[in-house]
C-alpha cells in the first residue's frame, strides 16, 4: 500500500518561497498566474502487515506528529492500494 | 482555477532525505514502513484569463521547464476548477 502525504503552509501564513517562484515565473513571461505556494510531499510505501484502517491511522499519526509543524502547516493524505 | 504540481525524484535516483526520515520514524517506533521518499509540491492559482486547455498547457510548460530538474526529477500535475 502507498500513502501520499501533502504538507502545505496554512492559508494565513506568508509563503516567501512561493512568492519568489511566482515573481520569477512572471519575469520569465509565463501568463495567468495569480498565486504560487510551495509545500512538501511524501510518498510512503507501507508493508503488507497493516490493514487499510490501521494504515490510515498510522499515516495520519505520522503526518500529524512528525511531518507537519502544526503551528504553521496543515496536511492532507491519501492511500492507494 | 487551481493547479497542483507534484515533483519527485525519479525511482532510479537515491533519496537520502527520504531514507533519513524513514530511519527516524523507525527509531520513533512507527510500524509498517517500507520506504519513504520526499518530493516538492506546488499549488498554483491561475486567473480566469485561460481556458482549461490553455491552463493545462501553461502549467505543463511551467512544471517541465522551471519546477523540475529533468535529469533527476519527474512531475505530475492536476487541475481543479
């Protein structure tokens, strides 16, 4: 089973890295951009020892406790067989 | 319209950052992990000036030409209204 965890800055937190990318893209002539935000992305391969509910709980725990800084970041995740 | 671009290392490229996270998680007692890989994730808000096909082409071009290092990375993206 594979889990995909997406961590991004909360909407209320400024993202200077994203703003820099947006400015660079604009200077390079790319059109139609309103906003760019950057986040992190984790691909976690799970071994067969966990069923779907256990895997979901474990990945949620890892994402919440380790991969995300709850003060400034939020996460979402998905599982795939 | 919003575009989500996911950039990850090619399967054939070693990911020491992911391995470090995996080792740390194992030491912290999380079970069932086989492999962890880290990537980048971009959230791009597009203004209304582009139709869906144009937006798709523009985002694909940005991902290919700017956000990804084609030697070691690969990308996928999705659009959302």
